[in-house]
C-alpha cells in the first residue's frame, strides 16, 4: 500500500483509467485536481488537455486567480492566454 498525499483520489483513479483506455473526462469540477495531479506525475498530455480546457472557459473575473494557479504549475501557455 502506498499513500500519495498530494493527489486527489478521484484524479488518481482517472489517471489509472487513462493508462488503460487512453481517455480522461475533464470537467469544471475536476480540472484543478487533474491539472495538479498531472503536474505531480509529469503527465504532459493530460496537463496540456487541462490547460486547453481552462483556456476555453477563461473569464475576466477568474483571470488573476487562474494566472497565479497557472504560474504555480508552470503552465506557460495558460499564463499567456490569461494575460
């Protein structure tokens, strides 16, 4: 048994399923935990997909918070989109 404290359990389950079937479901409710987990595990394709998802839903009122989050996770394209 291995305890991984920094990754949401639902995100981890999605990553495991992704490794088997190549599909992941990104929603408004899980995008943040998926992006953090993808960054933690260096899952580049999922990280890019999460950033694209967020870019498409970018709103002015979320810009500052999203920019700080994107900078923390080194999502350069998302930072540029927010700017």
